[in-house]
């Protein structure tokens, strides 16, 4: 019986920071903002986050983008 070749999908490459999801507490620590402030930024669309069950997961890349947009001297 001939062997059947299975096709394997190549994993998609994403930037390392894009693949990292942070908890709400981790995002608060990185931004030095309160939990309600970070959730407000998610709801306003300034941070990318998803709700998993009752907890939030926030994209590390979106936090980097947010913190990079703050002018020097204001952070």
C-alpha cells in the first residue's frame, strides 16, 4: 500500500511582540495605569484586547504602540 503524503501547513510567522498576550494586571504594570483605565483604553479602541471568559488579554504590541505614542517627558 503506498504511503499517503499528508500536507502540513507552515506556521504563520508573527512578530514576537504581536504573539504575546498580557493579563490585565501585566498591562497595568507596563503602562502604570489602573485597571479601569486600561479597560477604558480597550473599549475606546486605543488598546487591542480580548475577553477570555471573565479575564482580559491585551496585545503586548498594542501596549508598545500606545507607550511609543507618548511624547518624551510625559511618561
